[in-house]
């Protein structure tokens, strides 16, 4: 985001090309997160599909936005999706750990099977 801001300050108002993006789809995106205690190290996390509409078309006023502004809006949506996936994976890991802890308390055995569904 800082890099995008740097480029936007270099553009002059006259030289700026504006764009309007009616529909932008980002599908099948995967991210690799290293150094965080979520999931298995090196495995990709699949992002939900992202659909952005009317970039540069504010309240029917089709003046457009710069490429930098369109990129910023896109990156905000991608970062939001990554944050959601990370949070969901963290909750799953916590629940999995809690389930193992409860089984150990009540003598449920050592069950190493992956259980992604159910309670």
C-alpha cells in the first residue's frame, strides 16, 4: 500500500489516466503464509472469490479513478479476504486443540484423524 501511495504522488493531475472497472473478478486465488501458527507451513490457503463492482463509478458519476486508486481498492479487498481466511483457520486450529484437550481429560483416546466437519 505504501508503494502504491508513492506512485500516486508522482503523477500529475493532467497526466493521470482514469479508469472505470464495471466488474472485477478474482477467483481461485491462493496465498502462502509463512511464519504464522496457522495451518501447515508451506500449504496454500484458498481465498474466497472476490467480486468488485463499479470501481471509478461513484453514484453514477463516471469520472473514473487512477490506476493507483483502482489497485488500492483491489488490494484492500484481497487483504480483507486474506485476513478472513487467516482468522477462520486460526479458529479451526483452536477448536481442534480444544477437542484434543477435552478428549485427553475424559479419556476419549488419542485420535489423530483429521476431522474437518461435525461438532
